[in-house]
């Protein structure tokens, strides 16, 4: 409940701040980015209307007109008359020219008349008007132009705020304007970044309601005004090329072929009931704008897209202010929930991982939903929601750290000097463990000691000895800790460690034995350096390992205690470390550790050394020397010979055993020690029944 109240007090201020930022437009640029990206990612799901035809003046058209007709740019109005005649004869619904014929033709009045006559006779031509403060030249609708509808109550009820209402207009010349069936507005509605994402269906100018070029085409096709919105968020296809644009030159050539009685590649009847748009797309003639799908989109494409959206019903609906606010609030709350539901996870590292993973999944899910909804025509806020989610998540973690981290920091500072990091984490997760006592648990135990350390310490200054010892202990400790082990303590040059407590280690015997061998290999790498620093004295380490049950836990006084281990298994590991001396070996383990390591797939090999009766143990223990596979293969013949000798020794055949061990005593310390033992037993026959036991008389 406390965390729920905390989440509430975090969520409300973040929500208020986000709504203020949204109102101030701070997220506008980021929202535009996500809007455009969703438009691009979903554009391929939509195809262009097969009722719309796009005709463009491209470079191919300019080349045709210059070479075949002798026309330089600007073309004579006769060219547009021919294009109008071509589509009119085929029964097209409309031909909308996204061009402004503001000056009489340079080819003479007769040229204008040809275009005007063709337009008037076809009854399907739409000319354009553009409202602009700088270039506009009239405040009055030309008497010769077809009159638009007057503003009515229905239009006023839409409460359109129109910046073009009082701007001067740029109209076609009277002859062209009077011949048009309708006049369409080509003003665009860019957002603050200059990108066109929406379109106005009508513009109010003076007392008139003027349709845009796409809507003028819609009306000329026999459609009504009913049900049309005031403004539309455009749904773009992937490219203007989706409308399969025709070259104006191809249309002119087809019309010329028809008039000359030649076979034409294009046929007017193929364009029956089509909405035709005519625009410019040649170098130097570009009428371009920026849209979500292209930074250089033909201006005529805006009007085509508007008409396409009206005809197909494919459009984008943005969620309203109240719905946006609700979405933001819900996402803010959800982003803070992982911190609440993870409160039972004891490990802080695991808790943070779970929280982060949950948050990332929530973010990915919301982004996926926003793109999916956009696919179906619904645009929800994205940038503001993601900002709220990040703020909520980060704030929840920060507040949790401030409120709950005090105890964590206290524990770390109090115990970092004498407890392993794993134990500290366990105590942080469960402070109730800060009491005396322990538990019986199977662990793998590690004891190590440096051979001849006393002579090394006597030959070095305190500073040099400390530096050398610290370097050595740091290397060995890193290997142990990296393998999941816990450092119990350091006793001078000795290292005492164990695995499977407090943190569970699944294959602890394997981890312990592999770590021991890795320590030996690391020491081998640095031995030359260490021996040089030790005034030339040998620098070798003996390790004893065992696996068994022991008592592990916090042991000591009420005011000061360590996390350590007690038990016979621990004592045996310590004895095995010392037992190495009697065989000339450096890494020895008990049978229990060897067996478990092999069962878990350890990449190690073993040589049986003895049935050893160590000090403090009544029953003998089978002990083994540890080595890697490479070493094992290199010494295979020697090890096989040693094994034969050991069997003879176990059987009490000391002379036969001596003969075998003597073969390798110069190169193999265990063979040398066994040869000496056999000589002793030959000269001093053992009392009682022989059981093949090597008695370790010293620790």
C-alpha cells in the first residue's frame, strides 16, 4: 500500500507536467517524427485509387514538345486544349490543372481561345486559385469565373479558422477562368515544421466557401457535400508513383495520332469516369512540398491524396485531448507498477533487471499498439506518452532508491570489509540473517598455501612483501569469485574459500576444481615475475579441495561475526592441502569432490594418489591429483605405469611396486615418494593386516 501511494504521488506531478508541455507544443517535433514514421511504415498496406489519373509535365514531355511540336516552355495553351480534348472524349469525370494561368498566352489571344473553347465544351475542367499576401493581386472574385458556393450556416458551425479569408487572390485570366467548370483552391496547410500532413477541404474567402482542388474534382464527379469533414489528416501511399503517372508528352502524342487517324498507344476510353490531375514534375518546374513520405513530393499529390482518401475512406483520425490525457495517465501509472510488483524479489540486481525488462516490454508494446492503430487509421500520441513512461519509471526507481536505499548503503558500508559481495547482497535482500547461527549445507571447500612462504617473507622488506602478496592474492581471488566462489578469509598467504553458499552454485564441485586448476595456470603464467620479486625463491601453491556437508553461516560474537564454515569436511580440505607435501603434488582433492565434478562434466582428469589416513580422520580417504586433459595426455604412459604400481602397493607387493615406481622416480615426484615408502615397508614389514593405506603423520 505504501508503494501504491508513492506511485500516486509520482504519477500526478508527471501527468500535470506532461499535459502542460503538450499544451505548449514541446512534444510537437517528436510527435511529428513518430507520426511520419508510422505513415511510412504503414503506407505499403494501402494502394492508390484506380479512379485517379495523374498527368505530369516531366523531362520526357518537354523533350517531346520541343522536338516534335516545336514548343518551348512555357507551352502554348493549345497543348492543354489537346490534353482536355483527349480526356473529355474518353468520358473522364474531371480534369484539374494544378497550374496558374495568370498571364495571356505569349502565342496570342487565339491560343488562349483554343484552351478556353476546349474547356467550356468539355465541361470537366477545373482551374486554380491561390491566396497569398505577397503575390495576390485582387480582393474580388472575378465576374467571369464560376461562382463558388456562399458560406452557409453548416459551414460556419464547423468553426474553421481560415488564414486565407482576407488574403488577396491570384486567379487565372478571365478567358481561362470563365471557361472552367469550377475553381479549386491550391493553398496547402503545412504544420510548424513545414510538412503537409493534413488538408483543408474548403477555404473561406470573403463570403465564399472555396473547395480545394481535390474536393472540386470530387464535386465535379457528381458527389455531394454531405458528411464531409472540415479538415482531413491525409493517408499517403508509399510514393506518388503509386498513381502510375502518365507523361504529358504521351497524352499529346496520343491525341495527335488520333487526329491524324493513326493507331494510338493510349486510348481516351481507358480513362472513362476518371478524375484527372495535371501537374509539373520536370527539373526547374517542380511544384514540390514536404510530406511524411517524401521531402520532395509533387504539390498536385496533396490534392490527389485528399480525393483518394475521400473516395476510399482511408484517412487518419487523431484521438482527442481527453483520450490523449487518459492514455498518458494510464501509461505513467503502468510504468511505475514494475517497481511495486518486484518488491518481493530479494536480490536488488534481479529486481532492477526485472523492472527494466518489464519497462522495456511495456514501451515496445505501446509502440507496437500505436503503429497497429495507425494501420487502422487511428493516431494516438507517442512522444508524450513515451516521455511520461520514462519519467515515471526513472522517478519510481529514484524514489525507491532514496527511500529504501538507505538501509542497503548502510549494510554495504558496514560489512564490505569482511564479507564477500554475495553475502552482502544476501543480507541486503534479507536483513533478518544478521544474527548468529548457520545451516547445514553441502559445499565445496578450497584451501591453498604458498610453498616456503616463510623464507620468502624473511627475505623481503615489509613493503615489497605486501605488494607481492597483494598481487598474488588478487589474481587468485578474482578467479575464485568469477567462478561463483566465496572468499572465507585470508590467513597470510593462505586462501580459504567455498562454493554453494550463501549463493547456490549448481555444479559447485566442478566450479571449485576448475577454479583451482585455473589458479595454478594463472600462477604458472606469472611465476617467473613472482620469483624474481621473491629474490629467486620458488613461488608455488598447494591446494586441497573437498566436497561435503558443513555448517555455514554467521558465526562469532553478538557485535562482530563472519560468514564462515565449520565441520569435518572443512578440516579434510585443510589436511589435503598439507598432504600435497608428502607426494610432491600441488593440487589434490578428495574422492567426493572428484566424483561430483566428473558427473557434472568437468573438463579435468585425475590421478589416484592414495588411500590416505589423514590426521584427525579414523577412516582413510581416497585422494586424487588434478590436471587438465593436455597434461594427462602428455603423461599418459607415466600415469598408466603409476597406476600399476599403486595396485601392487595396495596389494602389499612392495617389491613389485618398487620396481614400477623406480622407473619414473626421477621425473615424477609421487613415484619417487612411493618408491621411498616401498623401501621403508620392505625393510620394516607393516604390523597387522595390510590395507594399502598411506598414513599421514603430519598436518
